[in-house]
C-alpha cells in the first residue's frame, strides 16, 4: 500500500514558486544559493564534484524556482549511493545538501521538495535513502510518509556523537586560561607520552596513499561481507570522495599487516590545527581499527594539532575502542535517519543500528571542517 500523509505541497507553497527538476545548467545558481544560506562562498567546481562526479551516478535534483525572477530559492538533491547490505549490492540515495533561501523559509518549500523527491524515488523502486539530519529537517521528514509497506517512513537508526581526543595540553588553556603556563611547560612530555601510547607493533606499518588502486578493490572484496550495512568502499568511490574534492584532498594512510594491505584511514587538518578523522576501513578487528586511528593521531601530533575529532555512531561496535584510544564524548550529536520507500526482508538489517558500519565521512559534505560539531 502506498501512503502519503500530511498537507499537500500544492496547498502550502507560494503560488509564485514552481517545483521542477534541476540539471547542470543550475549549478552556478546553486553555488550562489549556498553562499546566501551559509555565508560561505562555494565554487561551481565544488557543486559539480558533488552533483555529477559521484561514481554512483549524477544526483537527482529537485528545485524551487521563483517564477518572476527565475532565481532558485530552494533545492533538494538526492545523491545515488552504492551500498552493500549483508552481502548484496543495492543502489540507494543520500538525501543531503538541502537549502532554502532565508527569505523563503517557513513557506512549505522544503516539504514540497521532499514530497516530490520521495514520490519519484518510490516510483523508481529505490528501497530507501538516508540522511544526516538537523532537528528542523527531521521534524518535516517524520510528518511525511511516502512508500510501500508497514515500515515505510522515516526511522532514526544511528546517533553520531562527537568524540574529541586532546593532542596537546594547550586544550586545557582553552578552558582554563589561568593554567596556561603550567600546561605549556608539560606539553612536550604529554605529547611524547601520547606518541609512545599509539606506537604500532612491528608487524603493522603505514604508508601514504596517493591514489586508491586495485589493491584497495581487493581489500574491499575480501572484507566487505564481514560487515552488515555500509557504503561500497571500492577505489572509484574512495578516489572521488577523499582524493578528488576540488578544494583539497584528504590525507590518507594505508595500513599493512605482515606486508598485506589491511586498511586505510582518511583524515584532514584544518587551518586552525584541528584534526578530523573522516573514514576508516579494514577487517572489523580491534587491532586493525585501533592501529588506523592511532596512525592518524600520530600524524596529527607531528603536524602540531592540539586536538582530533571523530564522529562515531554510538551503536558502532568500536565505540568502546575509540574511548580507549583517548577520545572523549561531547554533548553534540547528529542523527542519521533512514527513509523507507519499499519495505522488505532486507530492511531488517538496514533498520538495525548494530548492522551499520558508518563514519561521518559518509555524509555529503566536501570537508568535515565545514560540517557540524567541528570543534
């Protein structure tokens, strides 16, 4: 049964605004809308990278256009996303990068765009999409159900918690300035202690990754089915996501165990000396996951970072390990919701938080330094 609840989009959106499909000819306007919404300049190359270069395919784009000025005043892109779900590949969507011009908020445009996009995704047979949602968008999602089956609708599956690892005692100075002199004096010893703490055993070694190649495809092939639900992390995706962003690539380290590729970690350091772990992948074993995180933290130490952060799902099996490595939870969290359009047996795994392997780098932002809870 197909269900659509709530007010009809046509009844709530302004009469001078048209909902239509978008394409590459709209990218320049989308970049300008992003600046109006976020106050940060965005290049057309950045839009093209996210909207067109994704190896899963170009995004499905719905726009709200002012009929008088022909300005784009809101948009709802859904990015095709390749998933592995208990050993089976599926093409789903990531609902991200939604924007509404400040002058057009509160007029039902976001709801109208959600309805238009979800209806088409349902009709095309897309099983579900997922989104990293803020409270405002999540409240809209929960009011709208467009799909087939008992579990059609929006489900909050994961909660990503901000985790911070102090890499320098100067972090103390940020909170208690009176201790500045003491902290700076002991900082060298503290950083040396951390470096020894994160030293890897002899059978493990790290190397810089300039491009992902067939060796990483082989790692994906032999490792993916040990996880339940996750983004396809083959070389096409990894190069696009972490090495090809037009502003700057992430730093990537590969890990070998006894000479065999065992995993990678992608991270970045922003202009203020804060490190951000975006993604890591390898056999789901504490030694490998711990070594990947330790390797990235060691590089951040060497680059003079004062703290590192990671967005980790609280249901992740490695959440306790992340704590053991020195990451401390903060209050900030971001929900990840699943929007079901076609219910079925595979949805058992998709709606089970314990099945997911996801990191904050799975979201659609070009760089984590521009994402929520970066501090």
